[in-house]
């Protein structure tokens, strides 16, 4: 199993945006992201300066239809 990168919610949003997702709305501290033609939405937690927990990030990556390695390449 590959190791997951440690990212904040803002970094995750930028990476998912590079995959074609866009922020549809903000519900409290979660940014709801959609992609045209994609069945599921992503609910990315954005808490100031805090990192996304590993299990949450793993589920978001899986739901987005990518792998941790591909996700890590999208981070800059």
C-alpha cells in the first residue's frame, strides 16, 4: 500500500481541481466539488491550517477515481 501525502483542505481542492472537479458550493467548513459526467461529489473539509485525516483523504481519492500516486503528482 502506498503512503498518502499529508495535505490541507486547500491543497486537496487545488489537486482535485486539476482532475476536473470544481467547487459547486460551500457548506459550512466543507467544500462540495463536482465534475461534469462524474457520478459522485466530493466533500472536502477545509479547516484553517489543519490537515485532512488519512482515512478521509483516502476515501476522497478513491471517490474521485484516482490513485494516491496520481494524486500526489497533482500537488505543487
